[in-house]
């Protein structure tokens, strides 16, 4: 994936595993946890990809006590589009 399009400089091993889905979403095709969260080996350790991406986009560490609201269910595939 061309990370310039995202405006974020990603580890090349992460970037090569992000593909554009037919609906326009960017989908990570690498490893996942048992719970289905994307994970990657970055900066010498295994990271949850949503945290890594947040840190890259915001230029700071992921907040330790941050609570994510999962408002959109995954519907029939890897994208997070609402019905």
C-alpha cells in the first residue's frame, strides 16, 4: 500500500499487508489475535494494529486508559461499513 495516501509513515512490513478492498476500505491481511484484532511485529514487539495506527496518526503513545466504543459491527467481511 502507498502509505503516502494515508498521510502516515508505516513500517514497510505493515504497509505491504494493507490492501484496498472493493468497497474502498483499507484492510489488513496479516496476522490477527484469537479475538480477530489485527497484530503485527513492529519496533521489536508484537503490537495491536489499531493502537499502532492510532499512535502513527496522532504522533503520541496510545492512552493507557482509553476506552474504544465499537459502534459499527463487522458485517459479512473485513470492512466496517454499516448496512
